[in-house]
């Protein structure tokens, strides 16, 4: 038993947990941050191998009026560079520079699908409208990170004039929540065109969230030293402010009746408040509510049933390459953040219906049939390609290039292959096909210049961050999620049925990238500090 009683214990040192801990420590709380991995960050993490620096999760950051105000508020010095994005289909590559690039994107699509000109115009018109909404949504520094009592100038010059436009815009956004596939089906007849526009989004992504990507591309920045630098700086600030951190520690039990958490080494820790910034399913599985009042138990069990019956969103497969070729060779072709589709044909039902059929009849499906499906899946997919060295040369040895190639992947497929006992054969087959497809299309130097390679599968992400189904942005998009997903009520996303227990992170709000994870971490800290006052 750890004899200390903490004002707050935070479980999970991803972006949300780090943010919450930093703010609580700043207010003088005795706070303990517990993380299962050796290093902090979750999906906001970087690592080195053979002198090459790679990003384990997200490939770049977008401010969204949240990240930079948070860093400024915590007095954290932060060095970053712009992270320009390229888009490519077959041999046509577009470098996104400004708002005019949307017209170039329209022209690129019309070159491949000339018969769909009017439909492309309609989609681009919708994207422009969404970009205007995004300008309003993230048009000011998020007031949660401002000291409104002292900064009255911000209130009167920015916040009050912005509020009516924000509320009006939120109403517009809420009317664009239908899945992007349904929206495109209503506008675009050509299935290949629909795929090229949307196949790199998670299934049933809301239209607003999906088609806001042009705004996000223009907002991307990259921390000097890699994406994980953000987590390192937050961790340093926590230590500076007197916060306590325990890594390589897994919380195995929660007793909310006596405000105690217990780790996998059977050490218990007492808390006055608890913030769960890890996978929510784990919270509901390990919390012991036996001695709680009947009404609380009932509410908890209802929430638990909803939580455990929900699925995490899609996962990704990431291939990491160490290439004996200078950065300049790649920089002549694309920017350091590159979304590339080698075929205009599109995936069609390859990633949905065909895969579903394979999975439902997996025991009777031979390896050859799965590999034939894999050939098609890889050749028609859209890839997110990240080259850290094109944004920070210090991240690679001289004359070399590190590259990360990712695509959406179904956790269930990898789980079934693992259970069948041939995951060790399956992973290299995927890696071979990815390298071949990219080498045969956009980066021919990969044919004979790859020095070393390794990969993370959905199983890897599941094991690392304990995320349900290896998901990387929280819950799958469906009619009813088990968490809040409306920006105007984000403050409610941190509440749980358990007394003095709060939640934060991508599992507390969906869709949730790094900015929303940070925001929920701050909201959870605010909720605790408010109860103290």
C-alpha cells in the first residue's frame, strides 16, 4: 500500500492525461500520473531506431485553437515548423499551399473523372463551405486555456463577437453529421470517384469531419524533434511543477467506495479524485461497485453495458522504412506528409463487403484466397506517407531517409490470423506488397534502397495503448456512441457515473484527435479544481 493520499490520480499519460496532470500540478495539487508504458505520449510519441527517428502514432499536429494556447498558458517553449501536405493519385501530385490549392484539387479530380465535372464542383463547393465553418470553429484561441478574469480584452474583443457566429456555425455543423459515404452517394455517381475522395477516412465518418481535411492540411505543423516532443515537454513541465509520475505500471483494479486504485503489482494508491485518461472499456471492466449506493450502481451498469457493446474505430497498419537514399530524392516528388493513391480505380467493396465475407467464413478460407484479397487491397488503397526528415533533417542520418507508410486496417483480420497461428507469415507479406506498390508507382528508389524495415499492426496498437480493437481515434462512428460527440457540450464528456471519477482523452470524446484529447484533459482538471473551490 502506498501511504500517500493524492488529491488526484491520473491514469494514462497520453495527451489528455499529461495535460490534466500539468494543470493540476500547477494549482498545487498532490497529483500522481500512472502510465503502463515506459515512455509517455500514447499515440503522441516518437522513437529512434538505428539513428532514424520515427513517429509512433500521429504524423503531424493541428492546432485547432487548442494546442498552442495550452503550451502558451503552461509557459512551455515549443519549436515547430509548418508541415505541408501533398495529395497524389497515380502520377498526378498536388502540393497544398493555400486555399487556391482546392481549385487545383478539383482540376486533378476532373482530369481523372472528366464525366463527373458537375459532381466534383458540388463536392468542392461543400468543402469550401466546411472550410468557412472551420475558420469560425477554430477562429480564436480556445477560451478554456485563457485566464478570462485577467484577460478582459480577449473577452470583449474576441470571445463575445465570436460567440454568435460559433453558435450559428455549430447548428450548421450538426446538420452535416451523416456518414460521408451517404453524402457522396447522394452527389457522386461514379463509385471510383467516391472512393478516391473518401477511402482514407474511417467508416461512417461524419461528413463535416471528413471533408474538413483541407482546412486541417493547411493547419498542420511538426514539432522539431518529432511529434513525441509535445509529450516530452508536457512531462518535463509536470516534473518541474512537482507532479509525481509512475511508468511501467498497469492499474488492475478500482474501488470507488474507498477511493483506491490497485496496480498489477498489488500496490494500492488512495485518491480524492481520479481521472481515467486510458481506454474506457478498461475502466468499466475493473471498477468494483459492489459497495456503492444502489442508484450509482444502476447508472454505472447502464453505462457499462453501453460501453462494452460499442466498438473502437478502425485501426491502422504502419510500415517503417530506413532507406539508403537522400531526403532530396523524395522531396522532389512530395512533401513530408503525403496522401497517395496509386490507382484511380478505388477500393470499391474490397475493404468492406469482401473483407466481411472473408472474416465471417475465416475458418474455411485458405491462405491463398486471403493473399489474393490482400493483393487487391494494397494495390487499390490510399496511403498516408510520412517522411520526418523532410520537416527536420536532424531526425535521420546524413544521406538517408526514414519513411512511414500507413493505411486503415481491420483489427479483426489480424486477430483471426494470429489465432490461426500464421501472423508471423502474414505481416511480411503485407510489408512486401506495400513496398512493391509504392516503388512501382511513386517512389521507385524503394525497389533496391530499403536498408531495414519493421511494422506496427492493429495488434501492436492494441497492445501499446490498450485501445479497443486497436482503434486510433476512439469509437467507431455509429448512430449512438457511448460518449459525447458534440463540441458545444464537450464539458460533459469528462463526467462518469462514479463518484469523484472523471474521464478524458480520445475515449471520452469522439471524434477525438490530439486537440480534443488535450481539451478534455483540461476540462477534467477544471472540473476537479471547481469542486475544491
